[in-house]
C-alpha cells in the first residue's frame, strides 16, 4: 500500500508540475499577446494625439498672426488719429492766440 501511495504521489506531483508548466506557458503567451495589442493600441492613440496637438499648434500660430495683423492695423489707425488731434490742437491754439492779440472793441 505504501508503494501505491508513493507512486500515486509521484504521479500527482508530475501532473501538477506539467499543469503548472502548461499554465505558465499559457499565461506567458496571453501576456505577450495582450502586451502587443496594448502597445499597438497606445501607438495609435499616441499618433492621434500628436496629430491633434499639431493641429492645435498650427491654429495657435495662425491666431497669433491674425492678432499681430490686428494690432498693426490698430496702431496705424491710432497714429492717424494722433496726427489729427495734434493738428486740431495746433489750430485751437492759433485761434486762441489770435483772439488774445486782437484789440478789444471800444464801447460807444
């Protein structure tokens, strides 16, 4: 009986070791497959993000150029207004000076 139990134990240990090796091989294979799938998925996601970031960056550049042109136009308009105000100030000053230099009218 002892021999039978020893033989049965040895067979059982052998089956357990074989099963463990099969399980390890299966898990390793599934992990490699899953890892490869995840890597491909994240590469696709990463490329999509790069594309989106590139589009946003181009939009920011275009917007910056439009803002710069707007500022340049505004600066030109303000410069023109400054010149007009300066000319008006000169005219007002000369009119005031003329008024001061005239002789007052005599009362009759």
